[in-house]
């Protein structure tokens, strides 16, 4: 018996509809499953290790004023130290649960690669080579810097190109050493490099007169000069010879931990944009501003999306303050270093600090 043409079309439509319904059913099921899993992300390898030991192991420097330097009580102070505290607050709810691991320039990247530390927040310049060849990821630029020169005012040098024949202190294995060589070659400047393994050695040698000038990140030069008994005897030249974007660093292969470090920093920027500080944050807990509510965990599941508590950003801001607070107390006008915000100001005030939305 031959099936009529109209009946074949009906059967075909029924079959297509059934297949479509089945496909939609699968996609709906996958969609709900994905959403459900997103609400309760399981801890990845680094987050699981941090939660199990209940301590964040933070790689820091052996001493950089304004960034990470122990005070008279042995407590680390500086912008990098406060970023570590913000991460500890976001992940563990306690800014004090940190094990500090001071690392030299040569040891800092291997320590992260080998798993000796959970995160490296230590005046590390983000470069293409470091980002691609070492199994590491740079998360977000936490400070825009550039390399400069400091020397004694008595030398009467007003610009870097007048350093012909000078001896210049620099740290081995740093971008500063490479930048200095590139700058000298480009400008046909002949100089005598005095190379040291550690920052402290280079600083002491400059202070003791072993070299005419010291070249490193301009912010560190400002911090060093502020620590001298007679800072007015030293001048930082206006020349900036490189780009030195600092960023916290994590290992490849753990996207969740990468997200946690990056978005914790973005939360500090967002807090400053919204006028939320460590002192007034509790007064915002009744806010009806949707952006504030998302930031403070009053709506949305932005913490659970990363395996954290909904109040992860609240805890980070409470632990260290917003980015502006961190900058001002460690590097800004109210600190001994006295740096202007410059490029490190918010994008709304002419700077480069800009955070993607939390939504």
C-alpha cells in the first residue's frame, strides 16, 4: 500500500518536531546543569590546597619600600603586601592567614613554578617572554611603573644621556638589567654596569658610593630615596626608559585560581569607583544600587562562580581597603614616598585603572 503524499509530509513533520523537542530537551537539561554547577564551583587544585592548610602562601620581595617591606614589628607593609591581604580575605575570610615567602629576583619565578608559593605578588614586570615561556599567567596590572635613574645631586647630571662613562648599579636577572643595556645601545651611551644578585646589595652599594647611579623602577627609587638620612642629596632623573607593568602571577593550568586573583584586584578598583572603603563598607550593606549589591554579595552568585563565599569582595575590601586606600597609605602623598597617582589613578580621573563590570 502506498502512503499518500500528504501523510508522508505529516510523518516527516512529526519526526522533525520530535527530534527538535529531544534536542531542546537535552540543551535545556545541559543549561540547567551548567547553571547549577556554576552556583557551586568545586575548588580547583590551588584553592583546595589553600583551604585545606587554611593559609595563603604569598611570594613577596626581600624588601621594596612602598611595595613589601617588614616594619619594626616584622609586619610586611606595602601595596603588594596589601594585595596579598586582600586575597587572603577573599579566600579565607581572614587577612592574617598568610605565610610570607621573601624571594630574590632570581628565585621568584622558579618558586611559583615549583609550587612553593600559591601566588607571586612582588614587583614583577609583565613581559611576553615571562608570560609564555615559564608556565605562568599574569593576572591584572596592579601598578604601572617605568625604569629610571637615581644619583647624587652633587654630580650635576640633569638627564640620563649625560651618564656617559658612569658606573650604574643594577640587579641581575631583572628587566632593569636588560632595559639598561637596550637603552645604552640605542642612545650610544657607554657605561660600566655594577651587577648584584639582590636589591639590598645594589642599594647599599649605591649608598656607599660604589656606583655613580642606581637604575631600577622609578617607584622603588622614590622609596629608597625616602629612606636615606638626607634624601635631598639624591635626585631621580625625569627620564623613564621602559614600561614596567607589575601584576600578580599564578601558574598555568588553574583557571579558577587565575580568576580569583584577577577579580579580587578588580573588586578593589570597583570599590574605589563606587566610593566604598574599608571604613564605610558596612554602611553600604543596605544599598539598593545594583552594582554595589553585586560587589558586596547582596545579590548574584559571583563568589560561588569562583568557588568562594558570596561576600568574597566584601571580605577583600574589609581586609585591605579599596585600591586608592592601598596606594595612598603605601606610596601616595600621605606616605613617606609621596608619589602622585599618575597612571595608577582611576580611568575616570585620567589614569589607567579600569575594572570590568561584576555582573
